C-alpha cells in the first residue's frame, strides 16, 4: 500500500506540473501572437502610407504639404514635428531645404 501511495503522489505532482507548463505555454503563445499581429498591422499601415506618397515623391514636383496630405490616411492622427521629422501615422518624413523628401523613417 505504501508504494501505491507514493506512486499516486508522484503522478499527481507530475500531472499538476505538466498542466502548469501547458497553461504557461498557451498564455505565452497568446501574448506573443498578439504582439506579432500588432507589429504586422503597424507594418501594413506604414506600407499603405508609403504607397500613397510614392507617386508624389516620384513626380519630383510635389510640395511638402502635398506629401504630408497624401500620407494622412487616417484623419484622426495629427502630424507632429520631432527631431527634424514630420511624423504622420507610422512614418516620419524629413524634407530638405528645397522642400524635397530627403528621408523616411519608421
């Protein structure tokens, strides 16, 4: 009877430990998946903005105001200046002294 009790206790502890491990992995996967999907959504938004301003930049005759207006795909996001970049949504745009787009940052 003693060996059966020890075996039951060991198996019960092992079962609890494996269940805890599975629960941890499931929660960790859910959190990781959520962050990955958020990063994909941000990349998708940046790509949409880039594709919207690309024809204007390629024409080489657009003003900074036109490029900024084209990049504003979501009207609730206001552009702001920070460290020489004009940030609109997911993109930072830097214009040179002639008003041409010089650099884009994510």
